[in-house]
């Protein structure tokens, strides 16, 4: 028993010393299930991205990656065919509900379980018990129900911590091994319930698909996400031919742009759920497909064929292959369909009449003066440019490049109505409040309402917008607000409700060699058309175009992933490879190359001996200049140009 269970524990990366000690105390016999809450020395559990199983790991090479928020790595229906490696809560005898993991009886040296029972290895106790399925519940989905915060037992707390860490690692949390008990409980408690529920394969799914195959049911009569016959199929699936129900459509909207620090998408592009997935090898794609969708919607053995392909270009990056795709037929111009998801209530566009005069601009959360760079690039005449920014490095960069052209105003919170009135009329209000507290990727985000975070600064933008609309000396006010597309839908809906307009989605990949998708709200003329026309741009630059010449530098990818303040964002794909080869060796992007990638002149951020990491931090928070030029270009027809003055 020791030998076989040792193999199991190694695969789970659980410390063996206390485990084998516990087995020794049990004299080679599995625990009867009675567990006492006495203290014990329990080692911390390192995180793992591998499926916990008594059998050889079924993870398919480097293409498979478990990023599930479900406790069920195989996403099978609860209550039948319970898979090895499933994290559970279990109840045995008079002991409390306890966290464990389903294991193979052969690895424990015990007899096969009885019908409708499984063997469970208990975290924190390090023994195994045969447990009826009726006494088990999924760990993550049932956490709130079975976690007893009043139970102070050290062994139980350690068991809960170990289970959460494994669940978090499967969810893609790379730093979970450093968590303490409080961190772990806070993390799993912060995940919405619908994110913890997994999509299951059931007999009804297979039955529905068989009806479609037998032409007894049309594909457009089922939801492509949940594979159910439904009456509320009011939406087209944005990526693939087929319909989706209202609930699934909202989940797609909420997850379509959620990308991890490794620039790999978090959710299956088909069903918007998490699970064990296959990742597209196209560096500019990196969308993922869960095993459930591939098993249900694709032909038999499609997953095995995909695993043998190196590289594998996903269903959106390649043509239709009957042996692989099955019911997954990509929608023509799917990018446009994805962007249109966020426009629910289009309003007629009204452009007011007014006299042409130089622009008076107020830029909130100004950063490194990107707004002024855009206006100068568009050759718009600017009378005054007010900027609200508090970061010293950003202010130094802006001052070095623009001098007295920028008037700094300090903190946005200090811009009271009285201070705003002193600025005089404003023609253009722009800004994007800090996105870290709103990003769906940040599980520690404080959200949009927490006064101790930065997400709440959105309301300062809205407050200033409302004041200027009614106190602007009769001038019309154009405005533009930007933020990340990875924000949860609840935040997006709040912002949309306050602005009374839907956002558009524009991705920098259509203008530059960087994938950088962002939401934009505003009343800029032809804003909706800017979203559509962005996708029609030809001859988009590739990464080689920004690399330093005469230095033997060659791009490994055509476009890099979204550059953030995190240095890891410069690495590409699931292999975390360098984006550039220099003299045959991998290298990261230089600061001057990143500046050009964002549309800035080279050495724009080279102020005050800033280190490359600090320059990356400034650039990671800035806008893409080509994108802003595209959106604000209609203003050139309404305001005077600097060229006209020269002429």
C-alpha cells in the first residue's frame, strides 16, 4: 500500500512524510473514516497543474492545460462515472464534512469499491476511506455550504488549505503555493457561484447531438454552448455557426476577453466555461477549447488527432476539417460578431453645429501624455491640454516630451466643481480609470465600489463628465472613456448604465503588432463605425517592423500578446517563449521597440534614467496611439488643423 499510494501522492505533489506516517499509524489498513481534529505537522501542498490520478496522467503533451474553476478535471456528470482526481467534500460517520480527492483503489492496495462508492484520500488526515457517492459533494461548488469557519481544528484547516491550493492551481493560479489559509479561503469565496459550476457531459447532451446527426433536429434549434433544446435561442454564437441561449450568450460576453498573465485565454471559446483545455498554437490566437466541447461537438478521436498535431491551429485559425471540426464551423468575420455583442442599444448619432476653434482638452488619468500625442499626430490645433496624473515617472515623461504644452492638475479626486469651473470650457474629455481593480484576471480585485481601491475612480470621471455637460459655457462636449475588456459583466453593466450608452470594442492588433483589446464608451462622431472599420484595415504592421535594425533581431511571432505592467506579459504562448531572436538566442522586446509598438517615438519614456522595468510599467498602462488616432480622427473635420495655420 505504501508503495502504490506514494506514486499517487507524488503525482499530486503532496508532501510524502506526513502521508506515509499516517499510513504507518493505520498499520497498512485504510482509515475507517473517523477523523479527529487533533493537531498534526502538515506540510504545505505545492501547486500543481496536473490531473491527480492513480493512472498515468492523461494530460496531452504541452497542448493540454487544466485551468478549471470546477473541482472536476474531466467535467463529467456528478453522480455517475466519478473521475479519479475529483476534489470532494465527504461525510463519514460522526466526523464533519471533510475535503478529499477520489483515488484509485489499486494505488491504495485495497479492494475495489462497492457499487455507487469510491475510495477517497482525505487531505490533512492522509488516510483513505470507502465512501458512498451519496455522502460526497463537489468541493468548489459546495464550498460555502460545507466549509465551517467556526471549526478551529488544525488538521481540518490544513486539509481545506491543501484542497483549495490544488483547485486554484487547476484554475491557473500560479502563486497559490504561497497562500496561507486566509488567502486561500478568501480566493475561493470571491469566485461567483456560476463560475464554479462546470459544464457536464450527460446522456441528454449525447442524445441531442445524435438527433442532430440523424437529421431529426436542426443545429440551429439547440444552444451550441450548453447543447440543449431551448426556446430562447435569441443570439448567434459569435465565433461559430449556431445559436446560443440568453444565459450562455451573457457568459460568452463576460469571458470573451479574459486572458491570463501568460496571454492564454481563460475560458473555452465555444462554451465560455473552464476545464481541461487544448490551446491553439497560433501565437496571435491562444484561444482554448475544453475537452467537453471537443468530445460532444467534434468527431470521435478528434482530441487524439489534435494532440498529435504540432503545431495545432485551432478551429478559428484553420479551414474546416470534417475529421476534426464536426459541428464547429467558424463564422465568417467572427471578429465583427464578437465586437457587436457589446452594442445592445444603438442610438442615432447627432453631431451638433458649432464654430471651429482650437481644442480645449481635459485628460483624466493622463499617464504619459498619450492623448496629446494622438492630437498632435492628427495635427489638431490644441489651445490648452489639462492633465490629471499622480505618478511621478509619468509626469516626468510627459513634461520631457511636451513641456509647457501640458498643464498638470494633480489628483482627479481634487478636481472639485469649483476647480473645474476655473478651467473654462472643455471641448474634449478623455480618460481611462485604472483597470487593475476591474480586470477579471485579477482575483484580488476590489471592484468598482470599494473606496479603498482604484476601481471607484470611474465615478470621478462620471462626476466630472456630468458637471462639464451642464457647465461648459454653451460648448458641446465630446468625451471618451476606456477600460479593459476582461472586466466582469457586472462592472461593464454598471459603467454602461451610468453612461447610458454601450461600449465598442477595438483591438490594437488591427493597427499594430500587438493584441490589445479595449472597451470604449463615448460620443465621438462615428464611434460605432470605428469599431467596424478597424477590422477592414489592410497591411497591418508585424513585429519585425518595430525591431531595431542592424542588430540581427528577428521576430518569432507576427504579433505579441497584450503588454501589461507585468514583465511576464512579454513572453509569448504557453511555452512562455521570448518574442525575438537575436543572434540565434531568445530576447525580450527592448524599451524603444515597445515604444514604437504603442505608437510613440523611440526613447519617448527615456526620462530620468528610468530602468526598462519602469518604462514597461508606464507603457503597459498607456493607450495604443494608432487606436486612438482611428477613433478620434472624425474630430479633424470639426476642429482646426495646425497645417491650416502653417498654410
